[in-house]
């Protein structure tokens, strides 16, 4: 009887778990539907107010592409292709909603409905992501940037090409900075949350004012919230270990890892050149010129050391990968190989060097601060999370990897050992006996 009741309880719990999972998924679908309705209403409102035919063409083309995505998903079972089209166009249309904004839309009833729908969409997405993590219905995989996040970033960057060149370049830099910030949060870098605060403050208070863009805060908040919601929650909920979180980078080939230094070097160089434009402002030349020369030299030395350190790390990591692949049939993992090759000691030293690079970047940004220069602000937002990722890499590996050491000991003989030695000397024929 008790067994029957237990089996009945088990069969009753199954549908409840299924219903909970379906409810959570329905909340996610409702968030996406809400977002599509908001985008459609917003684009129609902009066409109605501006009477611009290109907006209507883009709106109809967007509906056509979303229809194709639905057909690919439901009739041809091409889920990845349909989701790729969906995320690309969502990023693009949210970018248009953000940039095609004017003060005349503030009192428009349809625009207010669009804003409320955008807020409801990001609220439901946040609840959906939080519920998934509380119910443990999500499996974490080592990844730095998902394909959906990459496509939405790409779509938003494409939407920025509708503006002037210098504004478009600054917005593309902002998109790259947002992608780097997502990676920074996902690997749980030590400075990820301060970087998030810096990104929010600079973007909301300075960047768009410097570019002269009257952005729609609801569309911009919805876009940024969609991308940062899950990585920010995963800072608390993700249970992957340090080596698992960094696995996509540690498992890359030697050529790709070294090629990754090229965009970082270009970003650092662009930041330094844009910071040097401060020398053209001669109001406080007696402070700006000496300060930039001193701290610019300090910045250059620190970042040359940073690049040499990263190159040396990739060289040592390549040696560890070769040793691991040569003994892959054994039980040794890549972590143990890295520990035996002295990676922990290298990372502990490199962590301090990268911290000085971050400090020099912050000081140089303060000395050459240009609140009216949009590309400079974007370059700063790109450089900070990249250096934070490098610092987080060395900090995590220095904390989680084991090390190697050699120990020496001087053993003092005890009274028992001295008695045995004396007895051996008294025995005839012993090696210790006197002749």
C-alpha cells in the first residue's frame, strides 16, 4: 500500500515538473511576441509621423524576413537558421527604433504604447531567465558569446550605418564594448561588475550627448537588457569552475589565440591616438601637456609589457596543449599539465602586470578626458573590458591551478638511531667496526 502511494506520488510529480517547464518556456515566447509587437507598432509610428518611405520599406522587409524565419522553423525544421534571422533582425529593428527618434514622438499615444510594450518584454524576459535558473532547468556550457548575442550585436551595428560616419563608428565601438562586457560577465572576471557600472554611466550620461543623438531610452534599455540579463544572472547562478569557464579560450589553437592579440592591439592604439587629441585643447596646456607626456609614457610601457606577457602566456599554453595531446590517453587533464609547467606562477606575476596596465588606462583616460569626443569614449569602453578579461584570466588561473615545488629537510638523528649506530660499531665484522 505504501509502495502504491509512493508510485502515485512519483507519477503525480512528473506532470507538475513538465507543466512548470512549459510555463517557463511560454513566458519566454510571450516576451518575444511582445517585443515583435512593440517593434511593429514603433516602426509604423515613425513612418506615420515622418512620412519617410524608406521606413515603410524596411518595416515591410522586416515582416517578410520574420515570416520566412517562421516558415523555416515550423515547416522545414531549420530552427538554427530561423533563430539566426530572428535575432539579426531584432537587433537591427531595435537599433532603428533607438536612433529614429525625435521629440515629436514623446506625446504620441502609439509611441507610448511601444515604450510600455518594450518595458513589458524586458521584464518578462528577466523573469523567464530568473525562473529558469531558480528551477535549475538550464544546463551551462562553456561559452564566451552565443550566436544569438553575436547576431543581435551585428544587427544593432548595421542599424548604426544610417547615421553619419563618425557617429556610426562610435556606435560600432559601443557595440564591440557591449560584446566584450558580455564576455567579461560570463567568465566572472574580478572587475566585471565595476566595468558594468562604468559602461552604464558613460553610455547614459556622456556618450549619446557627445554624439548629439536623441536615443529612445526604452528601446536602448530593452536592447541592452536583453543582452546583459542572462550573463549578469549567471555571475551568481553559474556553477562552472574557472577552468571550465575559460575552456573556449584555452582550447583554441595557437594561431587563433595569437591572432586575437591583433584586435586588442588595434583597440589600444586607437584609444591612445584618440586620447592624444586632448593635446589640441590648449585651455590648460600647462597641465595637459606635461600630464599626458608622463602618463602616456607610463601607459606605453605598461601596455608593451602587457602584450609581451600575453604573447608569453600563449606560448606556454601551446606547450601545455602539445604535452596534453601527446599523453591524451592517460588520466592527466589540461589543468594538471598546466600546473606542472608552472602556469600558476606565471599567472600570479602577470596578474599584477595587467593590473598596472588597467591602472595606467584609467589614469590616462582621466588626464585626457574628452566628454564631447564620442569615438574616444567608445574606445575607452572597448579597452577597459578587454584588459579586465586579461586580468580575470590570470587571476582565475593563478587561483585555481596547482603548483610545483621542491622541498629540502634536515633530519636530526634521535636517541634510538644513535643507540643502533653504536651497537653496529661494537659488532665484529660490521662495516662500522674499527679495525
